[in-house]
């Protein structure tokens, strides 16, 4: 009788979970999300706040959060072979074929991963219209240190990019849980007087959605569920604007609460999110946007802020056609420094990748508004308090990391995205014996030619 009750209870729980999933993802019939534009929803209370006792415990253990963002990989591309994770070894194509995911080269292709490329690849949730060369995955011996972190700490296998792509605006979402309608960074012909300079060059422009009526927002949402045919029509709802905005970013909330923060940004023309925010770029806040080279000295000198965003120099970003091995070595240097510092015992690191890069992934992302979610990306939660050897199947996105930070430091959400995202506390066990450091050795990287070099990296 007891086993029968447990079976019934499990079945009911599964039905409830599936009901929520179907209601929140693409293919939900005529229903539309209440907030098509996340910024339209302000002062939003968290949708499902964690138990206060758990929040208090988390705050007693975590004093520093480090958000590390690399570039252009999917979960299947890096961890499709990971035991216990929702991975894949084959992929589906637009013409109905099932193809093997080939062994990825260290320095592979660079394929399209724009906003419309993401819509096309997802193909209404069928996940079968990726560029041919995107059907590739790494084996464990090719990225052994990334696998070591995933095996030792917590690997999230339902972590999605915030929007369909590409890099530039994805990074703005990691600060703001929105992009003020922007869906692209500057392309050739939109660069003003030189390289991408954002608020420093009023002659620049980039594509964004126009201010749309609710009816037009619903049309865009429907087009996004139609794959390539819909993707071709979405730009009709765009305009070219100066990519300089004054949206609220999480550093605003942190500053107001007296919480220290910094962005440690490696040289990368596409990754300059706070240079797109006028009140940051032209105020004293800009002094907290510094070179990634300052991160380890700040660690060693006892100057680590409470919240850090860290991105590498472009050559070490994992962005194809650059060396994955060299990018992994940069991550190892960073993590070794964190683990060897006094900050390790009170730190949570979330390591993720900024967009899908044109690579195959088989899991359909929830369609939560006009911007995505985009395809699944890898994410590893590295901390003394992360669950050891655990694969977390909770649905996350970049706004989940923002919600985690907001929860730890008791600041309010900014948009519907971070308000409704998971706070990620389920990835931790704050009662466990804390996990010790995992120092790793850098590798000697293969000398291999770059395959399919683009005229300009598509970032």
C-alpha cells in the first residue's frame, strides 16, 4: 500500500511538472507570456522565493560571487558525453537526418550565432536546423580540466543563454536581465568612426526591436516559433539605434546597498556591456570596470569585491576558431588563484559560456518572451558549498545568476526575467563539509591549424 501511494504521488508530481514545463515553453498553443518585454515589468517580486532559513544559511556562507563568462559553446558541444547529464551523441538536421556528433577540433569553425541564427537553429523547438559544421562535440580527454570541475563540483545541464544570440547583447543581459530591446551588436557599416565604442561613439548603430505594441509583440513571438521562415521576418520589427542606453544594471542595486562590485573585462571588442550603459560609462562607476589582468592581484592583495564579473581576453575566450586548450588554461589559472586565496571558503563561482556559437544542442529552450531563451550553454557552479559530483537539472539562465546574487546580497530584481528565474540555491548544500580546493595543471596545447577562419569573428 505504501509503495502504491508513493507511485501515485510520484506520478502526480510528474504530471504537475510537465504541466508547468509545457505552459512555460514553446508550443503552448495560443497562450502568450504575460511579459513579452522583460523591462516592462518593474518592481517584480520573486516568483518563488526560497525558504528564508535557507536564504539566511546561504548568506552566512557566501560572501563573494564570481560570474565568469566565456564564449560560444553549447552543453552538447562540451558535455554531451558527461555521465548522468542530459547529453547527446547524435543530432537531428533540417532535412530529417540523424547524424553523429563528430569529435570537435581544438581550433574549429566559426559559425553564425546571431539572434535570427538562434531562432533558425531552434526551429520551433525541434532543435534541428544548425549549420552543418555545428554537429560536433569534445571528448573528455580534449577538455580534461573543464570535465574535472564538472565532476568535482556541480554541473548544470538545463542552463540556457538568455537570448538567441549574439555575444555582445548576451553580456548585457548578464548585468541587466534585459538589453533595452537590442538584439545585436554593431555590424560592418554600423561602426561609426572606428571599432565598436558604444556610448563613446554616437555615430554607431545596432539593431533593436522597435517600441512594439502588444499585438506586434505577439506576432514576433509567433514568428520565433516558425524556424527559418519566421526568423527571416523578425527583422521587419527592428530599427537601428545608437547602442548607448540608461537601463538599470545590477551594479546600480549593489552600489545603492553598499555592496562592492567590479567588472574584470579582458580586451574584446564585442564584450563591453557596461560601455553600453551611459550612467556607468560617464560616472565614477566606470572606475570599477577594469582589466581582467587586475583580478588575480586584487585576490592576492585582499581587494576582491563582493560581486565580480570576469571575462577573458578574446584569444583565451574559447570562441572558435581560437584554441579551446588555451582558453581552458586561462580558466585553470583563474580558478587556481581563487582556490589558493583566503576567499575560497566564502566564494561561489558560476562559470558559463555566453551563447551557442552555432553548435548543436538537442534540448529545446523555454520560450519565455520575445528574446528567448536561447540554446543551452554549459554552466559549472564551483564552490566549497556546491553539491559535489552533482548534475543539477533545474532550469537556469543568466538571470538566474543575477537572482542568486540578488538573493545573497538582499537587493531587488530588476525585470521579469531575474524575478522569475531560479535563485540557484538548490545547487548548494550549506550543511555539508566544505569542498576543498581542486588545483589543476595547465596543459601543453596542440599546435593545429585554424579551420574555416571567418573574415571577421562573428562573436
